[in-house]
């Protein structure tokens, strides 16, 4: 799977291609992606370290990457959001 930015929040989805990412985004939120989206993330964006959060959305003190999220994703769908 690949990671796609779906809007300017950003909201990140995993999917096999941009069309599939758009379809899942529409099914989840009822709205089509904005112009210019979905946009496949670059290797730099996939590997950028960012704070990690637990299931209660509390920082763990550790870091992670979107690439790590993709590695553990078992199916296409929402990966995360608002990380800038």
C-alpha cells in the first residue's frame, strides 16, 4: 500500500492507488477530496519522524513515521491526521 494526503489538514489514508484512496475517503466522510488530492506522499514525508500517540491520543514520548504506520496497516483506510 501507499500513503496519500487527502486534504490540507492533512488527513492521511493508506490505499493501493489514488482512486482507491479517494473512494475510501468519500465513504468515510461523505465528501470528495479537495482539488489536488489525493496526493501520494514522498519518501521524505514517509520517513519524517513525528510524535507517537497511544490509543487514547496521548503522546507516548516515542516517535514514529508514516512508513511505520503503513508497515502495520492490514487494510486500506485512515492512517492519521493533522500532523504538521
